[in-house]
């Protein structure tokens, strides 16, 4: 089973971003995703910078994948998308169906990203026929659904296994709204929140995380303690989503889990590295914020996957 460092979901300074990936070159991850996947106004790194990072990481022995935006809002976004899908060297993570179409036209192999919302075998088969080598199921897909999904020949599965869950995208910028700013004059306030801006309920409980136009979970999704179930569901790659602190330790922890080095002590050390409380509810088919590490995932597949 391989480890993948997912695309950076937050807006960090140019210096912090470059330093993060310079360090990541020495981490025990097999795949690194690069590029902006949330907001096109985040451009401290341009495409040329991402391609330079891709060259360096490839030289360090990593498989590099260039990720695309899930929400194309302007002609300039489309122009950048065409450049990414036409790069001619690196695989693409297609996060909307326009990107899929451009990958097909360019003859580029691609990863079907989680925002394509693939829930049925027919859609997955169509993506495989279009050139997808790997797919990332939607983050709310539970174990039973994933295990029951018929896999096209040659298709690998990559599961979101660690990080705050990306739940939704909007044309509005929630971080700008929090500061009473217009989206087009957001003053790049996301830079002030390297792990997002936590939203609490009226009772003071953490509920969601605002990350520009993206809404995330406040809790941190973790499947490190569910390795056997992921193996049973034919997961071949675990995606770890970057965070601003302790990411090297998170990666090393997952590598140790895959190597069988942690024994029964899987949860405690990892939970202490998180920027929020842990959760694994979606994997169990429960409310997403639930964390029930002692409960086994349901084995009953959904009806539509029994066809």
C-alpha cells in the first residue's frame, strides 16, 4: 500500500509552501499532489513554480500529480486548466469533468479526484475508459459502499485517510465574509489561518472549518486504525492531507502503521498531532464527526452496488 501527500488545501506564504515541499522530498511518501485546488485567487505560486517543484520531487523519487480546481469560474481559470492538462509530463488529478475532457483530448493519464462525486459503477467505468488510472472516492463514502464497488481492470483506489475533510465548495468566500470583506477584495485573509478558521456552534462545540470558498470538517478524519478494512476494500493508496505543523510526524506514523511497527498503539500518538479532535464516522456510515475506533465497519453493501 502506498502513501500519497494530498494537494495543499490551505493558503500559506510562498516561503512556507516551498519549505514544506522541500522537506516533503525526504518524507516516506510515494506520491505527491501539487497545485491549487481551492481558490484561483491564491497565486503566490504560479504554474511555473508548481512545475519546478514537480521536477524536484520527481528527482527525489516521488510520483508527481498536478491537481486542478474543482470550481472553474473564469476564462483565466480555464486557460490555466488547459496549461495544466497539456503539460505533457505529469499526471493530472481531474477535479471537475471539464478537466476530464481536456485530459482525454490531450491523451493524458489522470486521477479521478474526490470532487467528481463517483458513487456508481457506471460512472467509474466511464472514467476508466477515458483514461483514469486511479480514483479517489468522495470523502463521505463508507466502507460497505467502497467494498461493494466493482473495479474496472487496471483501476486503483486511493482513500482519503487523514486530514480535515473537504466537504463543499461555494462561489462565495466564507473567510472573506467572516471579516466583512468582499470576495474580490478579500485581502487574502486565508493567509492568517494556516489550518483554516474553525466555526463553533452556539453551544461552543467545534463544527466546521472555513477555508476560503471551501467548507471543511472541524474534526480531523483518520483511518490509521482501520488498515485491515481498507485492505479488504482494495484500497491501494492512502491520501494524507497537509497540515501546517507535525506533518512529517503524521507521515512517519502512517508509514509505521503500514509496516506493522505500531502494534496496537495506533491512535494515541497520531491524535496528539492533530489540529482538532479525531473522527471516522463516514467510514462507518455514521455522522461524519463521530469517532468510534472500536466499532467495526458495516459489511452490508448498498442495494445499488449489488446489481
